[in-house]
C-alpha cells in the first residue's frame, strides 16, 4: 500500500537526537525524578517508567538529554540487535542514554504511525547491523530511511488499529503470567513453604536420590557449531513457556558433542550460574549442555519429575543465596548434592502434577491465541506498509 503514498526521508520528518550516561561517581546524578531510558527499559511499546531515574542536575551537567512525551525511542546500540529492533513511544518526558535515539516527529508525522512502521521494518533495519565492539545500527542509514506519508488522519487511524492488536497481545501475555502464578500458588497450598518445610515432610539429600553432573563446553565453541546435535543454552529455556525444552537455536557437531555432556530426553537441567541461576527444565530432546547447566538424572521414584522441577523453581531465591559470592553466583555440584529435598506422599505429588498439566494445556491454548494475534499484527502491518 505504501506505493500509493509519497515518501520522505526520516530525518526530514523527525529530529533525531541522542543521549548519554551521567557519571556514576556523582551521587547527586541518580535517584531523581526524571525517567532515564536504557535498552533494559525497551521491552514495552510505551515507556511510562524506567529502572533508573536521574536528577535535573545530571541532565544539566552531562550528555543525557530529556525528550518530550510522544518521542519515538529506538535502540541503536546493544547486543539485542542481533535478534530484535526495540521501538517504543515515550508516554512521558524521559531522558535517554547513548544506546537510544529519540525521534521527535514534526507536524507531518504521527508518532504512533512511525513506531509501527519501524517495527514492521525490523528485518530491513537489522540487516544494517554491523558487528563492532557492540552491535549497532548505522545512524546514517536510519536518517535516510524512506517513510510513507499517508494523510495525517490516515496515519492516526492506522496506528489506532495496530495499537488494538498490540493490546490484544499484551492481554494474552498477562493471561499466561497469571496461569504461571497459579501453579506457584498451588504448590504452596499443597506442599507448604519448601524452604522452611513447614509441613515437616521427610527430606533426603539430592545426591542420595539422583545423579548430578555438570555440563561442559567445547572450546572454542564457534569451531563446533553448525552440526546436528542440539546445543542447549539458557536462552532456549527462558524464551519459552512451560517446563520443557523442545528445541534449540544452535547445534554442534558430533565432535563438539563428544567434548560436552550429552543428555537424553527426560533429563532435568538446572541453571547453575548468573542471573538465571536456580531454574529447572525437562528435556524433550537429546542434546548437549554447557557448563552453565547441571543435569539431574536417575531421580528416585519417590520424587516425581514435574514435582521436582517445580520445587527447584520455587527454591530459586534460596539457591541464589546459597551460591558462593563472586563475579557472579555459581551453584556447584556439592551444594546441589547436599540440598535437602522434601518428599511429600507420591499420591499428593501426582495430584499436583495433574493440576500442572491442566494449567499447561490452558497455557498452550493462550499461547496459541497469542501467536494468532501476533500473526494478525504482522499481516496487517505488511499489508499496510507493503
């Protein structure tokens, strides 16, 4: 449809401005009232608040810049640009750091329309990304991007339609989060607090009821990528719903697999380091784990697998506290072998598992509906901007 509309360069339609980071050594710069946007805050389509806030003094004495509400914010430098191009509209006046550009629209361009057009252009924009010390979008290419210009009222109408699709998607995401919360609530209702073991269940050390191994990473890993054996990374577990890992983004060669730890379907893996430490998943594939994982295998029949995985996920904060401090927390096999596992009656575990499976079926249904909404959004965007 864009062929029927005139186009113009982005830099002729919007002012493109950057920002900066106030010195962290100045205590008077942080903790103020001004939202300060970094890539961490760009996980939404409308930015209303931020993780960090800065003071007016920080703006006056640094390269941080305040931009007005309805500025279109884009990430131009970040490792996430390998996979996605974050775009959001500022719902309030905000300051931005050096990894963000703000597009302050002129009178011919509706900010909502521009934000949807940029998201629809993600594949093209990501093709510009060049690898330097950090992934970045060449700003000169962004400036020269041709933007379609339907009448302003038509721009607003298109933005409103696509906003409704986004709202439907967010509602589906919220429903999934609620279902996940219900599983945690059911666990507490049936088994009590697993840290305090306030139901006084019999316990055993994990090392007495299961085999624990640490993963291994063939190095340099790039030498072994491109094979057929699934290479299981933390992102393969955090990017999906549910308790299972069914696919991976990358694969290693058989030689790489021989230098790693190969697991069969049904093995339990637990992240043992970094910000993801302490969460567990069940494999539905044969694959290799690197040294950021522990495998839990040959679990005794007194512990149902799904109960065990949910238990570990409930213990995440406890396990992080138990990990030795350092550059990043790390769970070693000794800590996990000595972890005492509450052993409620198997019949009660089975009742819990039945509940989890029903919740999982609902989650899958909601996720399928969410995918249909996303596909609808893509179809509308493509038909609008094609």
